[in-house]
């Protein structure tokens, strides 16, 4: 039995801790805040309850596998997991609206044809076929296996089989998501639908590789899911699974360094001056924090994954509304920006603030979130640059104004609102500027790959959104499985079969 010190209680760290405990190790989690879950937090006021992190769960099989592998009680006995239908509703700049069925290719094709015109559904369906090919080519190396030592193969090869496009007497293939939209979908609304999947992760579709086609494919193939009570309930269930497997938690325990002896990790040093010795250390922290904890963990050299670009963050506006949620209301509505270029320039360039950003409106049909059936809890989210110290008062008003396109009587029903900014994300996760990590993607020179779970310090591993395979709830759970495999089986571990 090995002693394992885990730094942080985010979802990746919790997943690793549960698996390592089941493997027979003594696991102690050191968390600097007073709770678990990382970005999966909850805000409560006057009988209303809101998720302040992710609001929906893609690819629930990751957490089903975690619960199967760590005990006899399946995920569905621990949380009330429900499929969201429609998967999403979209309000485009020209006023067109469409609701997309959950995990139904035929239903999506029919809905797009009806809303956008004949042929639109077929173009989107053909795109999903190509996106599936990209998924099949990258699923194992990007999600289910430790990062390859020859990761350059993933960096140099574009897995998305783009359709040849003739331009200026030359034949070209789409290399970015924006080019896929312009050349293959050929409809501004379909392009907005495609690009919204990248934008939700803080990625600029003009520079994001075409391999990001896997993002809408994942949602199409595996559906969109919600946990009743909010996604915080998923964090609770994983935490309780850890406790049931004898994982020890120490909250308010600020780790200040990784102890190293004879060239390998040997424990952690805490802010109160104590040392917790361990045979392995698993760090579920942001890159800057890891650099402070261990000077050698990510020393760069030849063959290292290139540094990632700065990530974006999010602003969430939590709305308490009087009046019941109308029958037939979509759980998620995406209100697309009126001016795509202005929005992207404001987010990823130096242009002025865009007053009409893309806004995601979440309206769960969940009586557990409201004081009584005559009220509704609504969450509005938009992507912002990960910059500390900014004021979001003007943006909050803009977001509410945009959301009125999906909730016309919003201001008349508004009781109060709360705002969650990048500073709140930074406080919960430790990420500088409240940055939110993106999923790992192939091609583009490895710019969107994440550092390996193994580090240059033997016995020190990294887990969670800032390590392979990147950000997002499914990816965090996958990273926990990879780290547990590397600790238990050693460097020869090659992933789940």
C-alpha cells in the first residue's frame, strides 16, 4: 500500500483519488479551500439555487465508468441523471430559431431543413459524418491513453477529412473551424452553430483547428445530460464515493511545495509548516501553481508539448425570476451574437467590448432549484478574456439584454440577480485570471495539446483540466483514470482497453 498525497479537490483529483483508494492505497487530499469540486460550485439565496460552474454534462459514460470501477453502486443510484431534450435551442442573428433534438441525427437534419431551408440539414449531417471520422482517429490517443512520447504525430496530422474546396484556381482543404463553416456548411447560421461549440470553450474558431469538429460530434453522439439539483450534485456524489473508499480530506490545507528526496516526489509541504510524506504526489492544480510547487515539474526541453495559449474565462449572471417556468421551455438556448467578427475581435483581439455577445441561457426544469413552482432560476453565461481586475457591470446589462431574445419578459419578472466573474473562478480553482482550460485537440502544431500526466519529477503526476486530456467534465474524469493507471501500473500503462 502506497501513501498518496493529492493536491486539490477538483473533479479530476477526486476521480483519481477514488480509483487509487480502491486499488488499495492510502490517499489524502489536501484542498486549500473549504470544499470540494473545483469549478463545480453552487450559489444559494432566498430558496433559489444555481450552478456557478458547468451546467450540463456531456459524455456521462466517463462518470458511469468511475462509479462502476470504484464500487457496486452505479452513478444513477447516486444522482438523478436525465437527458435534456431538445439538446439546445438556437436564436440566430437574423431571428431564425431552431430546436435540435438530443442525440438524433435524423431529427437534427429535419429540424435544420425546416428552420434554415432545404439542404441545410444534409450539409450538417454530412459534416457530422466527417466529424465522426476525426473522433474515431483521435479518441484513444487524445482521451483514453497517456500522452504519446511522440505526440508530434498528433500535432502535425489533421484528423478532420475536409472536403476539397476550389479557391482562386487552387484546391484547398479546411484547416480551421471557421473554414469548415465557410466552405462546407455555406450558411452563416450553420457556421454560427458550429463555431458556438468552440466559443463555449473559449476558442477562437478562426484559429482553432478543424479537428475541433469533435466537439459538436460528442454532443450529437452521446447526448446532453443534466443532474437534478444541479451539477454540484455530481461533485457531491464523487466526493461521497471517495469518503466511502476511505479517502481522507483535509480542507483549508494550503500546499506550498512538493517535497523531493533523492530525485523523486516524497510528499507535500503545507503553509502551516508541516510536511505530509507520501510515496506519490498527484497535483490537480493550474500550471502557474504547479510551477510554484515544483520548479522541476515542467522544466521545458526538446520534445515538450508547446505552451498553451492564454485561455478565456466566463461571466455568469444568476437570475431569480417570479412566475413559473413556461411549459415547453428549452433547457438550453444559445442566443448568437449579432456581429460575429466584432465578438471574436473583442474576445481574442484588441477591439472594443462587443455589446451583443453570444449568451447561453440555462432554464432547468428542476423544482429543487426554486423556492416554489411560481418561480424560476435562470443562468446566463458568456465568454470573456481571462483578465483579472475588470468591471463587469456594463457586460451584465448587455448579457441580460441579449437574453431577452430568449426570455422576452425577463426584466418584468426579475426579482434580483447575482454575477459570478473570473475572479470567482480564480478563487475556486486557483487558475490565474479565472482561466478555464480547453479540451485537448489534435493538429495545429500541438498548440491545444496538454502536458503529460507524468512530470519530470518521478512520482509526481498532474491531473485535471490543465493536464492531458484537457478541460471539461468528461476530460477531467478521464485524466483521473489515466493518473490512477500510471500510479498503479507504472510507465507501461497504456490506457483502458
